[in-house]
C-alpha cells in the first residue's frame, strides 16, 4: 500500500467549516516546540473553557482556571514578551490556544493508561504555551513557547520583530488563496495541502498551496506549488518541491 510518511502534531484549534476544500487539507504553519521540550512526558493540556472536573484525564482539555494561581503570572510574562518583540499590530491577531504542563508525579497514570514509553528523561520544559496568529477562521500560524519551572523562556520566539513585520492582507482567506493559486498555475489541482506560514529569512508571511501527487513513484516525486505573499497577494509564484514517497 502506498503511503507518504508525514509527521504531525495535533493541537487544540477548532476550525470552522471551509466550503472550498476539505479541512483536513488545511495545515498549520509554525515551528513546533512541544516535541523538542516535552517529548514522551507526562503532561496535561489546559485551555480556556475546558473540563472543570477535579479528576484530570490526560486525554481531556482541562480548564486553565484550575491552575490559575500557578499559570497566570507565567502566561502574562509570555504574552508580554510576544507583544514586546513583535509589536502591538502583530499581537492584535494573536490568540491563546493552550498550555501543556509536565507533571512528573503522573507518570504512573500515563503508563497505566497505555503510554508505556512515557518518561521524564526528555522533559526540558515545565510548560509549553501555544498561541495562534490568525488570518481567518480556517487557518493559523502556531507560536509555541517552551518555559521552565521558573518562568524563563527556553525556546526561540518564532515571531517577526516589530520592525520586520509586514501586515498581512485582511481580506485573504483559504478560499481566496486557492483561487489565486489556480489562476497562477493550471497544474495545481488536485490540491493536497494549504498552509499559512512565516519565512524567518525573508521576514514575510506567506500562503503555500501544494498539488497532490496522483502518480506516485517510490523515492523523490516533484510537486507543483504556488507561493503567495500574505502581505501582497498579487505576488504569486509557481515553484516545484520534492517529496519522498515510501511504498
């Protein structure tokens, strides 16, 4: 059976229904810090308006108010740093998603729950905060921030500086990005993936629409893509990427 090897991380973000493409083909941009700092760790995930039960389950999103005394000053510090670095204009589009907290004492519950490989060996960060820089209700750029038990930020802050940030076009959506891609290239369909991401070298946000591989071959496959500048959607460029397929 043919398969393309993909690595992905499930995060707490509810997408609205997208009429022009299957939501499963819409991906998140951003650099994931959770695997780097909390790999195989016994963690609980806390969100706004989560489960209020005092009996925590690692498969549930727990209400962040349950750890308000502990988390509020750290969360405030993290958000202050985002705003300080990226500026208020960028920060106006940033929304809190969740914070994943390591609880070493819960390792027994994890293992008994079927996570046999759970360990505290790779727990470099006590907290991992996730935020979304949003452009419409169907897509977002993920900002993950790893923090130690003392509240010090450990990971690189993957946001533009306030002097580098070029505001994204307000009227862009997933569907408009797809329309532009189809006008730019007649070889983009069928579409396999739409992502909104940030190029840290160019200091630009962009849309990337990728063609689905219909005739797979083992090894390297060429995939047609359209790159769209998120600040100036009139800048749309055809390009080719290489994807490795394993049978």
